[in-house]
């Protein structure tokens, strides 16, 4: 499976040949491995065709607020003790007006029992379009 990035679509972003009767495209968290190295980042494609990248920082989570740190069978040095020790905090969005290239976005729809894939093309930071691959 590996790392991936998430792509969010604003309302009014139109995907050609989008299947009918399933979750609207703007309500889907699309995945990509095609922008830089996948590192669990979040990107947005705006209605006017711009690519935004989320800015964030992390904050420490105290042990009492972590999912496993308070369990009797988890000791301080265990891996599970550290699970959830950092929380990602949203700082805003930066426009990637330098992005030039193509990447694919995918989502697996249970309703279709299929993976839906689009190729996204940007030229110097501006969306050129989407192409349905499968």
C-alpha cells in the first residue's frame, strides 16, 4: 500500500465521465502518489483550477490523551505507548502556482466494486483538465 497524498476537490470541479449514483466527487478523498514523493500531504484543486498544498505543524499529545498509553498492558518504552503522540495542526493553504506536470488520482468505490482513476494535468500552476483513465 505505502504512502500517498490526499487530493480534495472544491465544489464545481467537474470530472468528465464521473459515474452516476455514487458519492459526489467533491465529497471523496482522492489519493495520489504523483506529486513529489508521497508523504501524507493534503492538496486541494480549486474551482478556478489552482493547486493548493496544506501547511501544518505538529503538537505533542500528552500520554493521557493517546489511544494506548493508559492501558495496563502497555509500558512506557513500548511502541504502542508512542502511538498518537503527535497531532497535526492545520496552518493554512499555499498555492502551488509552480506545479507543472501530470499526476493520477484514484478512489475505490464499494458501490461500483471498482477503482476510478483520472489523470490531472497542470501547466505552470493552472489546471488544464482531467482525463478519465478507468
